[in-house]
C-alpha cells in the first residue's frame, strides 16, 4: 500500500509540475505579446524621428511652407506651460479628493464623489475639450492657455484622486489609531503621518497623471488651438507639441512629416521618462517599507 501511495504522490507531483510549467510558458508568451507591439512602435518612431532631431529642432520656430529646417521650440515651451498650468490645478484637487475618499469615504457625499470620479476617468478627452470650448472659449471669444490648462486638469485630477485614495488605503489603520491615541487631532494625523508617509507613492500617481496629459491632443485642439510663434501670454492661442505633431502629420509636405516624427519621438521619450521615474519612486517606496 505504501508503494502504491508513493507512486500516486509522485504522479500527482509530476502532473503539478507539468501544469505549472505550462502556465509559466503561457504567461511568458502573453507578456511577450504585450511587449512586442511596444518595441515595434519604439523602433519605428526612433528610426523615423532621429534624422530630424538636431539643435534647430529645439531652438527654432517652425519654418514657412516650402522651406526646410526649422523646429518646434515654441511648441515645447507651450506644452510645458499647459502641463504646468494643468498640474497646478489638478494636483491639489486630486490629492485632497483622494484624502477625503480614503479617510472620510463613507456616506452619500463620498459615494457621489467616487461615482463622479469614476465617470470622469472614463470620459473621452475630446468631450472634455468640447466642454471647455463651450464654457470658456466661446464666452471669452478666444483660445487660450487658460482653457487648455483647465481641460488638462480635468483629465488629470480624477486619475490623481484614484491613485491617492488607493495608496492611502494601504497605510495600516493602527498607525492612525496610534496618532489619535496620543491626542493628535485627526486632521493633523492625516497630514503629518498618513499623507507624509505616502508621499513617494502619491508622487508616483502624480507623475503618471502628468504623463497621461502630456500627450493629449484632442482637448487642446478645441481650447489652446496652437500657433506657429513664441508664446507671449496665457490669454491667447498657445502652441503645443501634440497639436503641432498632428498638424504636421496631416500636411502634404514631406519635410513636415519628418518634423512630426521627430516631435513624436520627443513626446514619446518624455512620457517614457515620466513613467520610468514613477516606477522607480514606487520601487524605492516598496523597498523602504520592506
């Protein structure tokens, strides 16, 4: 009987090893299938965009139609202004909203707020652009950085709210209870203990939110619109890298197509850098907790 039992256990163990190996192979293939398209996109954009990247691309205005050379310096500055404007509005709303849902996330107000944030997260960016166009651009009768930054902030803050809420929920409850037991007011416990301890993870969510809005094109077409000159004020059409890429990509000029690929390479590199920094911060935060 013992021999039969041992033989049965060996067969069962061998079967488990085979199933485990098969599952690992399938998971590896799935991961490879997910990575391969990304690699092809990176390679194609790098191959198409590198020839047009030079010093003039970062320092010069777009060249007139029919002339070679030029750059996207105005679009780079304009994108920086729009992203900064959007983050200045979106980060405080997103962080405070996430803190509220994490620490006071019960009741009808929290339910309505969480439901609204979920809806905003899934709203297409072009709808946000049309909304800001009707609410800001039409009444003021001008495209502007204000409208563009406001549209980007609406796209950003729901993402920051969700990430901040999830991060703060990971903070053990006994840490809050320890602070309250010392007689510290609840708001001070939240700000000085809970939120302060989660700063790296919250920063990760903010960086991912910035990466999300940095490449948005549709809302900026209806709000900032763009131009081919240096930005001179926030209350006027503001150039941006995504809109400039779009304009060049649909043009019939080969020289502009090359510039569009160079802009796409630069934009993709910026988004990749934001995501890389965010992952490194998250990894450091996890290592610190461990």
